[in-house]
């Protein structure tokens, strides 16, 4: 109890020193709290205003608070509806990079983890401890472990290693005591959420639900078996898509705290000049990337939702390599079809259709005036009519649509917000590859084919028949 209180004091002191709450971007209610906190923890901040940019102060604050708060900040970057567009933009710049922990500690974690599971272990320390042999129950052996991590983030770090068979692998290891730190910090986040929810203006933001969703997402980040399962599921879904490579999982060398995957070489998808030097066409890569995401989100309903530069590589053959499966999104069939049909309604300028789709999907209250909702949709779309397709952002379009839905008194599902955030990232990568094309325009023939198959009257009739047959079976 005392340690929790001390942690809370530490958090409030850092927030006060960085002047996070006493800023014009912050709602008045919270600014009032900020001034009270500053009076106790950083009175100088009331006299001397920081010359640092607010975004930098916010990012520095989260980094000082620790790894869990870095992850929470990244989660909030997808919730412009909660923190505002400007703060969300600042949070998107939050890089998940920290100083690596000692390689000796990494080795001890591996020893402890696999010994715990009754794995036979032999150690042969040579020069600089480079010869380090670990043999699993099934005889799989790590014969070389590189002490220098190739990446270090808030939750884990990655080392390159070699198996006795000659295969190179990536060994991801959770930071020491991360479970203890997480359990402590999540309790504090819930405590703060309960306080925030006492304010009437903050109630509609449902702060406790925000922390609930973060807690649910973090389960995948602090139990690497779940990340391995996500990678395995994505690999299965995309087994017939030859343009995408998902690293193989070495289950025998994977546990709650360690994830071992195939080591894959490639060039960052953002490095267009190097891709061109390799003889690859950025426009072709953009098409492949658009189709990859479209298939994941709309065909399979399970998509990679952390598509930043470090997680996407392109190999010499132009194939896309995906890494890091800690943040994944799911869309059920109802949501997939509703979002797709809404977008098609937008493009056809059939705003009444968009309203009906939202009502049917339960995205707006049943007593909503559909004519008024359709009018709001028209206000969003008509200004962009006539703009070249290449300049239209589907992610931005979805954000505007969700804002309308919110104005009509409905809470947006976190899964749909995650889809919208990921679409923005996907489009950003498309522009980076070739600023003169719209990746969705490139993928239009495939998207139309999917639409005919799933949104046509025949497809709707088949789904209706299937639904009634299932209902009949349940009754019988």
C-alpha cells in the first residue's frame, strides 16, 4: 500500500514538473487539477512557464514514468476522440526505444525460463561468453547468442542467435521484473481512471473502459506465447499469399518471457532509395502492401495493427516481411461488412444508405433521425467531391465518420478505432513509397471483386439463408 502511494506521488511530481496539465490544450477541469498539483509538487512551474514544446514535454513525461506509460501513451495516440487531435498527433511521435538491459541478465532469464520447464541446459563460456549452448527437450540447440541486442523497446529486447542446425533466429526477451512493474502500474492507471471518471465531462470518455482495453492489449505484450500465437494465426491466414512473409515460430524455444522466431533479412519499407537501388519498384510494393492489409482486415478479420517502419521489411525479391505481433486487430463479419458498405455508400454519395447501415449495425441509437444523420454524412463528403482519388484518405474518411457517430451519442468500438489508426499508418507508408499514387486506387480491381462477392444482393441473400439455417438448427 505504501509503495503504491509513493508511486502515485512520483507520477504526480513528474506530471507537475513537465507542466502537462497546466496547458491550454488540456480541458479546464483537468487544468484546475493541474494547478493544485503544481502548487504541491512543482510550485516553480506556476511562475516559470516551460519553453519546451508541449509535445516534447508530454513524450519526456511518459518516458520518465516508465515502460508501461510509454505503451499507454501509444495506445492513447489512437484515441483522438479522447485526448484531442493535437495531443494524439504528439503521442504518435512517441518512440518505443529504451536503453537495453545487460546481456548477462538476458542470458540468466533464458536459463531460468527453460530450466523452469525442465529443459536440459549446457553452458560453455568461451571468449566474451560467445559460446553458449542451450538444448531443449526436443533437441533444438542454441549454439551462439549475440550479446548485443538488435533492438531494445520498453517491454522487451531482441538478440540474434544461431541454432546448431545453422539457422539464425531472433530471440525476444521480456525485460526483467516487467510483470511486477506492469501489475503495479495497471493498478495505478485504474486508480487514476476512477478519479477522472468522477468529473461529469470526463464520464462520456469512459476512462475505466480505456484502461480495460489497454489491459486487454497488454496481455499480448507481456505473455510472448500469445504473441507467438498471433503470428502463427496470421501465417495460417496468409499461407496462400506469396507476397507476404511471416517469420516461423520456434515453439520449443518460446515461453511466457521468451519468443524465438526465424531471423529474416530485409530493407525498411520506408527506404525507397535503397529499394530502387535493389531494382524494386516502389509502386509495385505499394500495391502489394495495400492488398496485404486489405486481405488481413476484410478477408480474414485479423490484422497487424502496429505497422511502423521497424516492423515492415522488404526482401530482395520484393516480398513484404512483417515483424512484431504484439498489437493485433480483430473485426467480426458484421463490422467488416458495415464499414465496407458505409465507405461504398460514401463513394456513391448515397448518404441514406450510410445511415441505414449504421442503424442496422447498431452504431447509432435506434431512435436516431436518419435524415439528420444522412445530412451530417453529406457535410463530410460533399467538400471532397471532385478531389482526385489519389488525394483522398480512407483513414481520414473513417475518422470523420466515427466523429459523426460519436456526435449522435454512440461510443465507437475500440476495434474500429484501431482499424482507422492502422489505415492512417498504411496510407502513410503508401505515400512514402510513391507520393503520386493512392494505394487504394491501385488495389481497386481486387477491392471491387471482394465487394461483388460480399456486398451484392446475392451475397446478402446467402448470408440471410445461412443465418436462418443456423437459427433453425439451434431451435431443433
